[in-house]
C-alpha cells in the first residue's frame, strides 16, 4: 500500500478509538440527565450502562463471525452505521421522553461499538511496519483516553442544564409546568446526538472510500489441546475482567450523582471534575506503561487494586470534596487494569489465544451488571454507601493479581 494511503487508513482507524471512547464516556452524563428527564430511580438509571454493555456481550461473537465471512472493512462500516442509527434515534426518544426508547438507542449504539472494537485493534497493528505496531496501537489507544476526558466535558456543557428541581419545587408545579420542564430537559440531547450521528456517518463514508488491507488469520505456532474452559488462568482472568469493568462503570456512572449528594456540587461542576478525572485516567495509562518496565505487571496490578480499595473506603466514610478527590484518584489507578488483566489472562494460551481473547472481551458485560446492583444499594441506603460495590470488585482483581504473581514465581523457579 502506498505511504499516503496507509497514512489515511491509520488516521481513519485511529479515529474509531476516539469515537467509541467518546460514546462510552457519555454514559456518566446520560445517567443523571435521563434520571431527571424521565424521573427515574438510581436503579432504573443504571440500565443505561446495562443497555450499552449487554450489547458487547451479545455482539462479540456475531461481530467476529460477520467479519470472518465478509471482511473487517465491512464490519467497520456496518458498526459505524449501527452507531449512527442509534445516535439518530435519540431525537425521537427525546420527543416522546420514553426511557425504553432511549435504552433501545443506546443498545444499538453499543452493537455498533462492539463491531468497531472487534476490528480496530487488528487493523491498527497491520497498517504499517510490524516493528512499530506496538507504538501505533498505543498511539491509537491514547485517543481513546483523550475521548474519555473530552466526552463528559462536552456533555456537561451541551446536555446538562445545571438545574435540578427539588421534590418541593416539583410538587409546587402544576402538571403542565412540570411536563414543560421535563420536555425541555429531554430535548437537550437532540442536537448533540444528531451531530454525533452525522460525524459517524461521515467517517463510515470515508472508510468506504479508503482502501484497507485485510487481516490474515495466522495460526499460532504453539498448538494446545483441550477445552478452553479448562484453562484456569484464563477463566480467572475473565472473572477479574468482569469485576473490573463492573467497577469502572460504577465509578464513572454515578460520579456526578455522588458529587452532588455528598459534596454539594451542581451537575455542571461535577461534570468538569469527572472530565479532569478521566484525563488523569489517560495520563495514568502512560505512567503505568512506563512503570511496567521496572515493576512486573501483576505486582503493579496488585498495588493499584489495594490503592483503589483504600480510596473507595475514603470516599464512603469521608465528607465534602475530599470524597470526590478520592474517586478522581481511583480513575488514575484504574488506567492500566483492563489491558493488564487482558494480557495476563491470555498468557500461555498458544493456539487458543484468539478464543481466549473473545471470552475476556465478553466479560465487559460486567459493566451491565454492577451499576444496577450499585443503583439498588443506593436506593436502599445512600449513594455514598453504594460505592462499596466497586470496592468489593477490586478484591477480585487483587486476588487475580496475586495469583499471577505466584505463577510468575513458579515459572521463574522452574526456569532456574
């Protein structure tokens, strides 16, 4: 492929990392926004995460089969079309102010993102010199982190109104006034999601008109026999990823609600703090990558897990803005966890690596389960107590890290 076309292809595929990062990190904005506009409980608002993450669970295998039958380029285009269609559905959903309609739109967006994530990593690896493939994928992932910090900032500006009525204020309104207020709140998503839809369709058109190489299915030289489900390290990795993604979704999704109830922040200010926290997530990824050169990945994962549990306990028992700062710190120390659990989980799988990778990707469904559990705890007690849910999740991550450390010690002793 000529250098200019290869550069264009790299730019387009890198843009996919930004697009799905932007969409995923709008959930912390949508949760408090739709809770207000559709008059939901904390548990009901958590179904926003469920709709998105269940799409990953159901579409991970079908997306792979689709691309194997047709092509990765076709999968990317189809994923972008689903993404765009889901974004456009926000307009009629906001007009009807129907929560089920919103969830349907979010699920369709999630289906599109599942296709994009399945395709983007292998594409960015093969687009260029194999010797620099790691640099390319790290560069592309940095745009995912950039999107994570920009998304809540933009959502806070263009979606959140900053006005939340108290129960007394609602009861003082007649039904017509309250309905007008709620319709106005719901309508704020219309323009942002129409713009997102058109941008996504534009990228789909550009991908369609760009020549992209196909990914070759190369067999791994290390053949392994037996059921994939007998691989104990992999199964523990799937479990750890399930709990980690659940914790990550909990931390971000209820951040704005937590900041308002515990620290007295208005929703716009809280969205700025969340944006800063997610910027710390991106910075943490670079720092963590550098630290792994000096500390083994499993040991760093263990230390970060303990730090996060301590920070979450601080958030649960603390007061004022200190609790918000604690949650911001958790975002920083979560930064390396997904890729580290992924790499440790598929270690030594040989010819089962692709199959194992699919199982770990499906574990993303944890993001659909734990926010609902956290919402129920919040409704039954308080949003502050509910943050014990992600703290418990990090216990599983810690146990996986400790298990990996023991495996490393055993491997090292055998090699000597």
